[in-house]
């Protein structure tokens, strides 16, 4: 007989969002009596409406703002390795159809029914980010499920995100299976290198896959500069698709080393050059003009609400400095991965930056993350990536 789960009770009138499909219940929406507050962080619990009706099975952390995260709308569900394995298999089947090669974002948290969990796949290597107390408690059965479904060679627990501190979790990187280090991956029919344990996030940014492919389609016979190039996802692919010349600019030497390896793997090492520099400083000093394609994919400028005003202005400055590098009739790509910067605010900063640079043009494309980064219908704010492609006069 299954063990009876503790109850987490919503306050009066606070069940509407959950009934409408929202996967979270916040701490101020929950009746926090002494018994509820005493539940260990990450506990499985039955979420109940004020009248006692069971609404689903959740992971619960009494110390987090997002106190309850919906794991199943079936309150009688058994959460074990088979449960997790079914979610993994369903997600893999979708990605195999969308991407076609085993290099993708396998699990994208709530959108794939595993809240607080990110898993990126690199062939037979998997990088896992556990960002909630609930998923932390379920990590042993998650590892069991990964083993059963994929027989991985390597599993890295890349649990170094600052968001873990909001859940009362320590930041750490652990090799759960195999050996840490760099691996090759295939994206858009080109080969790249990702550092799974020492690189940023999971070691690669699959979210820009579709945007990289689009920009590479504009790069034939073009002079290209890739600012914030990281491991060369945009720049090396542009060279692979026929660019005349490419500059990859980044402040990280390990990232540029990975980009250099990718250029060699794809036979374009004579076409791609590398520059180690801070982006704003380099753009201010950049004497070369007339690039046919300018790509700016910066890290998040806004990481908290208190930084929103000044951080958002960073995109305006970036556009002001980068737009003059674009040749007349050339193409300009700029992106923001700051989830606090919504699309209208981002578009406004781009517009102001163009005005500051005394450039005009037209928006050709507005886009977000690649298809292996789905969005939960009730969490539109988690569509964090904004990208614009413009042609400048």
C-alpha cells in the first residue's frame, strides 16, 4: 500500500490559478500551519483546495516563494524511477523528432512535467541542473531513470546556479557517472566542443540553435563578426556555411579555445579569427567597419528586478556600439536572455540604440528559443529568450 502523503492546503480563494492549469502555488497562497511549515524541503505532498479536494501531487518547500510545484495532476500517482522514466522517454521522443540528432535540451522543467529540472543531452553524455528542493530529493531516482532509459556514459550534476540558494540548496558540480571534461556535439550539421563541467551553464546553449541556422543562411560570402561568441556557435557555423571571414570575440579564453577547436573540426580555421576582449571595450575601439553580418548574443544584463532599469539600458548601449559596424544593407542580430526583460522593453532598447547610432532599417525577424525549449502554457514569462534580426540602411 502506498504511503499516504502529507497535505498542503490552499487558502480560501487561492485555488483558481491551480485549477486553471498553473503549475505553481506560492507560499502566501498556502495555509502555513505548524505542521506544514515543518515538512522537510522537497517533500512530496497532496495539494488540496480549501474544501479538501485533491488537486494534484506536488513537491513542497516551505522555505521557498514557489512553495508547491505540480508534479502530477493525479494525486494518487506513484513517483518512482518508472514515473520519471516515462517523462524522460516522452521528452526524448519529441526532441528526436524536432532535432534529429541526440544533441538537445532533453528536459525543460515545467514544460516537460519535471519542475525545477534541466537536462541537456550530448549524445551519451548528460548534464543535469537541479534547481528545486523537490528535484534535489528526487535526484537518486532521476539518475536511476536516466540509466534505464539511455545507459549514459557520463552524467554531470551541474548544480551551480544561484537559484539553488533560493531553495536552500548548496551550489556544487558533481560527476555522477563517467568522467568530466569536454565533448563534441553536432548542431546544424557542424561540429562543436562543449566543456560539460567547466563551461557556462550546461556547457552549450542549445536555445540559439534555430537562430544560428537562420543567421548562417545570411552569411555566404559575408564578412562576419560574432560578439560574445562563447564557443563559436554563431561564428563557426557562419564560416561553415560559406562566410568570407569571421571574427569571434569573447572575454573567455577557454571559450575561444573551444571555438578554435570547432573551427578546426569544421575545416574553417583559416577563415575564423579570434579576439579576447571585453565586448563593450572592443566595440568602442573597433576600427573596422562594413561587416555584412554583426551578431551580438550577450549574457544576461539583468539578473534581478532591482537591476532592471540600468541593466536594460545595457542593450541600448550594445546596439549603439555595434550598429555602426554593420555595412549598408547588412544584417544585425541582437538577443537578450534576461527573463526580466520582456519583448516590448527589449524592442524599445534596440530602437533607442539604433537612434543613438543614427542608423535606420527594418526588423526582419523576431524569435525566441529553439523548439527543444518548450514553454508551459501557464508560464509565458518563462519564454526568456528574445532575438531580433534587422537589415540596416
